[in-house]
């Protein structure tokens, strides 16, 4: 199987020194945890993981064509 | 803070004042105080703009002390927008000033027989009331300039703009901030219309030489305040995200979660969100020479606000809140931050609730008065409200009246009050709060978004009904208690996650008043406040059938999740069964 393509979006402080949005080629079976590691983001900086607009956990295995949005702790109201 | 000032605006021969001991209301502050006075003294069936209604201003229990972030002011009355009891909450300097003058509450009563317009001034020589017809229809910023010229630069002002004088359902009460700008508002429920009905244009409090309120146990208080501050500074939301991006950091996350109400709640994703996000606006403010991190009152350590300037660096407005950016932005299909900031200023200046006004414009767009996305049209409509044209009078009455006037079915209100920036179908916990709150649709009454979307205080799946009743119940109880302390509600992000920060808050209250409250006592206070409010509403004619969302939220699926609001009516009826 060839690589899969996933759209990765970073928000708030996670953007600093990185990017806002990028299409990435990943190996099949890549988890969110592995993706965050590959991006060089310390795990504790990410608290919200939304894949295709649903909350997912670190072990979620990304599928071809998915959009993965990562957020640091945020609040407001 | 051991006395109450009552001002009878309808007394024969002009307003009369009476100062009395706090008496039966001892130990109450903020929302507990306003709701206790309103529920006990205001006939629930009275007309909200009549002489029988009372307008209560109450600082929180810790306001005016050295306690950080304790400057919130509660404003209570029977609401002309909802017909329910109302507590609208504002930042700014006024709570600090009122508490340091020694008042646990200022109560405006009665109604003048004439059309005089009054200024109530608190100064070294006591409280003076004078009529000044030259202030009629002055917008808030112009009014505050006049007050500064008359009473000096170091003042706190509580005021209404033209909307309040016209007694509009969307009228707010403005409170000046640290720069003496009328940028903080007790926004919701038409409290400004009640102030207008009392004939009061402004309450001006001289802040020179006011003394900080002192705790009973200075050492314990200092220690608890230090721990509390550390808790707020170390939590990533209150210590980092809110200072850096403000509340508008939520635009992107709600949009990513598919719960961002777009074009009058017709969809859950807005394609213009990136242009108006907290990240974009903070960046814009910094590049233009504004401020992305700023507090609304002395002692604020979260600093979620900022200063929005134009491309020439000139002041436009304070940094608009998430709900404002949404109401005037995505809800109306508008994605120009300069337009949104201008509308924010216009609302503040005319004295309008940004949520009610933005939602109303969206309903007007659905009615076809102007098109979605028409930024110039939106500015023109808010101008009509401020000027009081016939169309402006309808719009200024809020979303429900506007929907009725123009035959619109999809009007996002509960108990007549416009829903804020979270679609209840994709964030079901906030739907429970909208439906059941004693205030009408109000996100701050029980901010389930924290746990549904932000994973603060745990996680409850936003797309399912399971667990939402308990979540909303617990948050509504906690909020009613926090609203009574004078603390900014945003402390909840740290308090929900960090038991030691919650304990520090209790320790601070105990050290200040010489009490021995426990966490259970704090919850009991919250329940007591909600019970008083529910009792008032029941006597005003509200039943379980009013604790419901508009039917279309149950019948029409929201994209992209294709969900309806799925919490059963019988479960909604259990929110207040604790």
C-alpha cells in the first residue's frame, strides 16, 4: 500500500514556528500520536484532536482523505 | 459593604434616597443579591418597564478587595426581553467602586412621572442626583466624555445609550473600563431599557481616594489569593490561551467541530471563519499597534481582552468577544474583521447587546430585509436602531419581535432571548442550558461547551444526549455561585480542572468574611440562587413548556453532522431536580 494523504490543521500556539494547514503524505496506519510526534510537537501541548470534525483520541488511526485538526488547550465564552 | 442604597425615582418632588443596613440580605453578593432582592420585592406579574420593577446593581462578595479578577458587577431586574428574572453581568470598574463606597447593592425603584433624565453621582460629599435634559439620546462614548469633563477623569460610569432611553429589548447597560471607555456591558435581557424606564442616564462614581476593602484574616487571605492567582496563571487556558487570543480563539474550534452557527443557524461550518478567527484578529491587532492582551478591570490576571485599531492605528473598539464576532460575523455571513469591530463599537455606543443585535440582523437577513453577507447593510441597520427609525425600533426589540414582525419561522430564541454562538444540535449540553436557564438562551448560565468541546472538566460527547442533563445542572449550580462572588466566570476553566484552585477560592471567601464554608456550601449557594430565580419565573407564569428549544432544532438536521437536538423533554424537566 502506498502512502495516504491527510490534511493537517494547526491552531493557536501550535502554529508558532510551524504552519496553519498542510497536506501530508503519511504511511498507512499512522496514528494521531505518531503524527504529532512526527511534527515535533510535545504531546502535552495538544489537548484537542478533531478528525473530520469529531473528537478523537491519540490512538485514532488516520485514513486517506481525513482532516486532522490539532488544538492546544483553549477556552472562552 | 454593609448597606443598601435605595433610590425612589418616582418620589413626589423628585428622586429620593434611603440608605439602610443590608439586613436580611447579609452575606449575599452579585447574582445572589440581585436575584434575592428581585425575587422577594418585585411582583412577578409586573410590567418590566413599570414602577413596580426594580433595577439592582450588586458587586460580588470579593469585589473591591485585593482578590484578583473579582470586579464583576451583577445587574438584576425583571427582564423586558424575556419576562423572566434577569441577572446580566459586566466587567469594568463599577463593581470595585460601588463596593468601596460600602454598598452591597444600589436599588433603583419607582418611575418618574416626568420625562426628566437623571445622573446619580457618588463623591466625597455623598450621593447627589440631578436632572440634565442635555444628555438626551447621547451615545455612551459621548456621554462618558461629558461625565469626565463634569466630574473628573478618575470616575467609573454606569450608563445607557439611546437604545436604553428608547426602552428597547436589546438595550444594554454600559460600564467603563480601566481607560474609562464604556466598553463593558451588562448586555443581556434588555436591562438598559429598565434603566431608561427609571429615567437614569448615568451613575457616576468618583474613584479618587477609595479604600480597598480589608479581609478579616489578612494573612490567610493573602495566602489564598496567592494560590488562587498561581492556579489561574498555571492553567493553560487562563494562563496562556485567553491572554494570547481572547475568547475569539473559539471561532476555529467551534467551526472545526461543526457547531458554529452559520447564516442564522442554517449550517454548522462557516467558510469565512479563518478571516475572523482569534488567531487572525490578535495578529492584526499586534501588527497595527493595538493590544492583543488586556484586562477589563483592575486586578484582572487573565487579560482576555484587547484593543482593536484600524490600519492607521486608530482606536476602533475593544477587542470584540467571540460571541460578538460570531453574531455580527458568521451568523450574518460577514467575514470582515473591520466591519465586525465597527459594529461592536456601534453596539457599545448606542448601548446594545451585541449578541441580541447580531442575531436580530441575521433574522432580518433571513427575512430578506438585506442579504446574508451584506456588511454595509448590517451597519445601516444598527444605525437605524440607534436613531430609532420605525425599522430600527423593531430590530432593537430583539430577534423574537423581529421574527414575528417579518414572518420568520427560524428564530433562534428561548424565552425571547437570542441564542449565542453554539448550535445546540452539535453542542447538545449547551442546548440543555439554553432551554432550561432561568435567563432565557444564555451560554454563560452553564457553559457546557467547556466539557462538550474544550475537554475542560472532562469530556461529554457533544453530539449525543447522554450525560448532558447532569453536565448542565452542575454547571448551572456552579455558575450561580461564581456569579455571586464577583469573580469572572473564566476562573471556572482553572477551577474545574484544579481542585486546589477551587479550594483557594473558598479559602479566600472564608478569610475575608471569617467563615468556614466548604465546597458543599458553595454548591448550596448556587442551588439557593437558582431556586429563587425559578420561583420568580414560576410566579411570573413560566412552566416546563417554556424550558424548550424552538421546534426547528428538533426537526431540522444541522450539517455537517446531520444531527437534531436529541435531549428528551422529560429529561429537560429533571435539570433542577437535585
